[in-house]
C-alpha cells in the first residue's frame, strides 16, 4: 500500500464503530433496568421506587453523555486543573464526619437532602483528564525521573490516598491500576514503574492486614465453602445463584436468591441475579458486550491525533472495562469481595452518570477522528492497535 493510501481519510466504518458502542451500551443499560426491577421487589414488593430512581439518573446520565460527545475536548484543557482541584476537595470533604455520610462501614457519600453522590465516582473523570493533560504537556520529559514519573505518580497517590481513607480499597485499586497503565502507555520507563507497583502492592496488602474487616474478606475468599456462613456468605450465595440459573435461567422475576438469601443484590452482586434469572447465555452476552466495546475502541486508537486524546480515550475505556472485570471477577469468586459496581447495570446514579460520560468521551473522539489520516509517525500509544 502506498503512502498516499495509508493517509487517506477513514471511510464510514467509524460511524459503525460508534454505532456498535452505542448499541452495546444501550443493551447493557436495558439489561440493568430489568434486573434492578426484579432484584428490588424483595426490598419493596410491588414498588417501582428503585426503578424510577434509576431511570431519573439515567436521564441525567444520557444528557451528560450526549453533551460530552459534542463538546470540544481540547478546548476543555484550561479547565482541567480546576476540575482536578475540585475533585480533590470533594474527596477531602467526604472524610469530614459532618459532611460525609457513613454507609456500610465507609464514608463515601455526600448528601443534600434526598440527593446523594459519591465523590470517588465523579472524581474518575477529572482524574483521567488531569493525567492525560499533564502527560501530553510533558511528552519530551516522560523518560525522566521527576517530570516523567514522580510528578504524575504524586497525582495518582493523592487520589488513591483520599479514597483509601474512606476506606474504599476496591476503588483505590482501580484508580491505581488505571493510572499506572496510562503512565506506561504514555512512555514512562518501566525501571521506574515496576518498583513502584511492587511497593504500592505491598503497602496495599499491609493496609488490608491492618483492617480486620478487609482481612476477613480476603481469608474468606480463599475458603468460600468453609466461610459460607461468615465472611464469604454473600459470595457463596452469589455463586449458588449462578448454579440455580443454569444455562437458560429460571426466568425474569422468578429468582429466589434476591428475595431470601443475597443482600444488596441490586448493586454489587446484580451479575449473580442476572445469572440466576437469565442464565449463562445472558451473563456471557454481557461479557461479550464489554469485550466488543473495549476492542472497538482499541482498534480505533491508530487515528488518535495527539497524546492527550489518545490517553483520555484509553483512560475512559480502562475505567469501564476494568470496573466490569473486577465486578464480574468478584461475584464469580475469582477476586476477593470489593464494593465495585457493574458499569451500566448496577443500581446507583453516580456510577451510571460517570460511565455515560466516559462513553460520551469515546463517541466524541471517534467522531472527531473519522476524517483524520493514519500517519507513520504516530507514537507507540496510538499504534497499539495496529
């Protein structure tokens, strides 16, 4: 293929890539609404309260996602430091007893009357944009110790420290993993990254061993059957729900585990309810839909015009995909129990809005990249797919 052919603008296949992402996300949301309604009947029989709340949040999420899909992302750069500062302030405020709301052993919520939100969820957006903005603005220094590693590492550490103080170990791990992957893909040296990952992992395990509740969850995860009436009760019931559903499921609304056995079935363990009511086929469909979204985005990265847009796309898809992977790993017993929602499906407005905003970022970039040529001098980041 000649050089001219390589730099020919993309054809309409980018339209189909955006369409694939939108259809996949809409399908996940519909599955979530059906499952939330079924899973919450045991909490308030005959009531549409939880479903109505989720639909209201869905409306807000769609508006936010559509807005982001058309906004000029490069034009937002001047607002990124301010957004990062506000996110850090909110993460600090939620730790104050008179402001943060204590729920299930953690101080994660800020409430205003009947409305509440989780700062750690909304902070995911400025976190990704802040890292992408800094790394793209310091491309020539990415191989250096100070500006290429220590400064962006400090950004990651501030967010992780405030989140782990809530405490929220699962979300802290998500932030840390996504942040370190962005540093690696931007070009930071592995000789800096590997020791820091090992040190961070060691510190993370130390903190778990200092927390009796988290330690109990970890030890229970290692022996689910032996702790099925103690620390692994929820995990054991979730696995039983999968077994009860079999291949085709027992039918929508006919599951029994959300009614009698599985607490908080509409949030972190909703994947188990889907497995019981809709069976193995639908749980596989959900996995495939997330995989389709991930692969579609990765295969589009070759046309990223600059490091900034490449990194915000990677950060967005990593936040969606890794959160889904962690949730499904937890409910299937592959990972220790963590309070991580299943994107687009679990009950909860904060996470739904954030996931739709990230989807809007993906759609925005794919739309703006549609007529850009593939150039041979693209950085390693945007050549990852090709």
